[in-house]
C-alpha cells in the first residue's frame, strides 16, 4: 500500500502541540491545530463586540499559540514564514475536517478519560487508513484505544516527541498489541527520513524509556546530594561534561525543563510502581516546597539557580536547599576533578572520577552506580534492546554515552566487582554475560549484547559513519588537520580533524591535495565532518600571534593560500559539495560559498562573523556572497547592483548568523539549488548523493567571468549608511574603520560605477584590507578577547 503524509491535524495547541505543528511546518507539512473552546471572552474581544459564538473567539486558543511561536526562544520555527503552514481551529467545529488529513496527533491534557473521549470523536471523523497517535509522556497507549474501531486500533500508536521537538532528536514510538506492523514500520521510516528524528521503540510502560531512566537518575542525584552534604553547585560541577553529560548537568537542566514539569513526570511513575522504586520517584520535601513557592526555574526566574543583578554586574547564585536561600555558587574541588580535566577521551575522563578516592569520586560513583543498575534492571521491561535505551538517553537527554556505553567506558568487570563488594545485586543477565566471557555490552560499535549473543545494529541506510570508514582503511591521505576518506561510489570526503575544525595551513594544503586527487580518481568531493561543529573559522590564535610579532608577510602567505584553496573549490573540474552543520562561521562559511552545491543540515548556524574580531572575510567570502546574491536572481532580470551591495555589506558588517539553514537561504548563503537535510545523521549521505547527481548530469565547473561592481559611488552609499549608525551611537570608531574597509572591498575599490573587474582583483583588495586590519591594535584586542573570553569585544 502506498502511503504519504501530506497534511496533519494536531489536537491540543499547548506548548508541545504548537511546537510539533511548528516542526511539521519547518519541513513543509501543513497542519490543522485544534484546541478547546474558550469559556469566556477576553477583554480585547469584549471591546470588539465579539461573542463566544464568533469564529475568532472559538479559534482563539490555537490562534494565540500560533502567534506565540513567532516569539518563543529557542525558536520553534526555522524561519518565521513557516507559521503560514499552520491553520488554527477548534475541537468543537473542526473535527469533521479530520477527514482531510493523513495523520492525527493527540497532544491534549494528560488524563486518560479525556484522551479516550477525544479519540472517540477522532474515530468518528477520520478516514479509514488515517494514522492516529498520542504524544503522551507516559499514559498507557493500550488503554487509550480499548474501545475504538478495529481500523483505528490497527493505525494507532504512541509518538512521544521530546521538547522542543525542533531541537531534540528523540522520538519514542510505542505500539499496542493491535498496531499494524506495516503502520509501525512506515511511521519509523517517516520519522527518520522526513521528520529527521532518532527513533527508538519503547514498550508501553510508565514514562517509556528516556524519562523513566533520566528521571530516576536525576532523583538519585538529588538524594545523594542530600545524604552526603553536597551543594547544588558542587553536584553540577561534576555531573556535566565530566560525565559526558550536557553543560547544564543536573540542576541547571531541571531549571530549564521546569520543576513543575519534572515533578509531574516523576509522579506519573510514582503512581504506577511499587516498593523501593516508588520511594525513589517520591521527590524530596524541599523540591515540593520549591514548587509550592513557584521556584520552578527559568520560567519563574528562580529555581536551583538565581541570577542576581547589581550595579557592578550580575552573579549566578545557587540554592541552599536546607535554608531555602541563595548563596554564591560553589564548585567541587578535588584531585580527581583536575585529573579528569587532563585526561584524553570520555572513557579516561570518567574513570578518573569514578574510581577516585575523594569527594568528587564518592559523589560520582554514588550517582552513577544506581543509575547503571536501574537501566540494567529495566532492560527488557522498557525496551527490547539495550541499544534503544542508550540511544534514547543520548537523543533525549543529551548524554554523550548511554548507560551501557558508559558501563563499557568505565569497565564492566571492574565496576561490577565493586558493586558486588558493596553488597549490590547485579541483574542476572549481566552475570550470565560475564560468565560467557563477554566483557563489553558493545562489540566494535557495530553490535550489542542481546540474550546471550551479539546482535548487529541495524542502521538506516542513509547513515554513514566516517569513524567506521577510517577503521576500515578507507583513508586516502591525511595530515595533522584533515583527512581524505573514500566514502564509496567513487566519492571522497574531506574531513577536518584540527582542534575546533579551525582552518590552518594544514587544512588548506589538504583542500588543494584533495581536489587534485578527486579530479584524477573520483566523481566528486564532499566536505564534511562528524564533530560538534562544521567549522568555526580560521585559526585565530595563529593570526593574532603573527600580527603581534608584526609578521605580516606570514599572514599574507596564509591568506593567499586560503584564497587559492577557495578558488580551487570553485573551479574544480569535479563537483565539490560542502555539507555544513551546527556552527559554520567565518572561514567555515567561506569554504561553503564557492562549492558547486551546499547540502546543509537544518540546524546550520551560518555567517561571516569576522567583524566581531575586528576583521573582514579574507578567503573570498565578500566576493562569493556578492556573486551568490546576483546569481539567485532570474536570468534577464533588471539587477539593482547597489541594493545587492548594500545587502551584502549589511550581512557581513552586522556579522549576521542564521538560526537555521532556511534562514541562511534568506541571508543569501544558501541558494535554491542547494539542499537541506532534516535528519543530521543523513547529511553525509545526502551530500554524497548530490555529488553523484551532479556528476551524472555531466558537471562542468563555472567559467571565469568579469564581475560588475558599484564602484566609488556605491562605496559612498554604503559608508553613508554606516555613518548614520555611528552618529546614532550604534558603531564605535573602530567599527567605522572596519566598515570603511568592508565597503571598499564590496564596492570594488575606487572605480567608476558599473566597472567589470576580475575575481583576482577583488581578492587582492580583500587581502590588503584584511592585512591592514590585523595590524590595528584594537583588532588585536578583539581577537585576544574572543580567544580568552569566547565573546566579541566592543572597543
């Protein structure tokens, strides 16, 4: 049966329902967002003379939620205009319209009887074959569908998105005994390939996988803090990145989530379990007291942390949970903390803490041990595979390693022996695993332990792991900053391996060598890596050191190499596809702009940000952005070159950074012919397919051509705009100096309006401007500040 989801109805327009509708809109799927009828008129409606029977009033709740999407941060919408794909309605008038949609998602209040009542109406109006799902965070999926028609039951399942759904990858799918295998598999593929989700199959148990184990781990941490006398700040200082967890660690995470939300999730398990497990899910009294006092975290301005503002600045204070007062934040100081910081790799960092005989080691072990044991006890109950448990914690809670991967990292035998010495009961299946001689839950990252043997992990065919390819001797060449890897089908991938994937001479050398190699032996080249960010720009430390030593000939050499490498990308005989993701800043954007195509991850934060460190783009970025703005206009159009120059000037001068790949297209970094990958795990595959498509079409590089510039009159126009900003107090004297250099480069120098110049000329004046700015003391101050503080300096 051919099935396509073209339109969706979302029932419930609260924070989660509207955010799901926004995620659908981001990928181009229109939705009907419905909510209940308001019970009374607002003051504004009364003034308008409206009644409860008027459509704007009846649709008010959904309509207000749609408007809120434009204001929320982090933004649920990849670009503001996506909101036009969401239509407001209500659940009294518009339920018959469910016949228009291919999928109905229920996101109403967490009450079984309310949900059953909603589904009775859904069953009445849905077309046969329409998929229906509940986004509950833990109410029984089976119980919701008990009284529904057979066709409803066959097409019903749980789809538990994590909030915010645009940013959190996890989607837990839960089937009932009646869910059709065909429907379940279709939704799994649809979720991965179209929604861009990381899918795990969860069993129909309280809170499913991630919230069950994550909530347990957080509550264990709180209890250990109380029992052992640690402070909130001390706990957070060792339960974040040191354990492969997010920087928000334990209590900052709770502040972001909201204590009320967390307590609701905990109660959901508490009400459905017994014994010692029930005791754990009963939060400590001080947390309940916090909720009573509305100390809920970020949403109320105070929680486990409080930001105190004063005339001298602001300070983050931590909660003294014994006194319920705020005090200066503390960090846990211990030898193992320093040892962990110095260790290389997550495994070594964890071991340094876990097995340490000091206060930090005591806390980490007391928190980690019960969490690992709990995950092991719930294996089989909450999920069929330990791999699904690990992926759920990574995708849903941002852990670098899932519980079983963590266990492997600290040593299964060593840790189990210690647990048994301390009187803990280790699940029998782990004992049996060790007796068989299996000392790891995972085998070469390709298989996981399952019922006495290793079971191969089934990856989506669109997932390519560069690390696996490198392990399989697919490295063509490499140096200290980059590697060229054969990714199959006669396509190579250039991977940056330098610190922060910054661009130095080693990376530039590999770009040139890679293009030479690809032109001889491959269909094309992908530029991509699978690190934290695509590329945060040039090696700023190197530029600053050379500038401080007044070694401008060395900087000139580096910039020339950079420009030469970017030119090689633009005019490569074989297609070069850049596949950016996450932070793609400065030089990272400059690498993408001359590529034959860009295949960007949806979450790509792209911008030419050099003005923030007192510079302008030096690798051809000014020229390339100008060309892109011209090239995206229809052929034969009457081109307003001054408007284009002004736009490019503003984008670079203001160091604009896109908040998504879709917004990068609005800024002109991404063209209509470029691609956007919804699932970040499929980015390399999609870029590879783009290369193959271009090659199959008989790719030819662009021909060199003269570029029309706005010249001296255009330079004056751009400066006029900058000077008005300076007079308004928005630009400093040094900002103005940078703006003058930038305007000069974009205008093409002091030439008549409409002059056609060649690319080398534009690169020359760009390089000269870049070099002159590196010699400015205030630019050097900005570079120094960025390197030490991680944020721009206004001087």
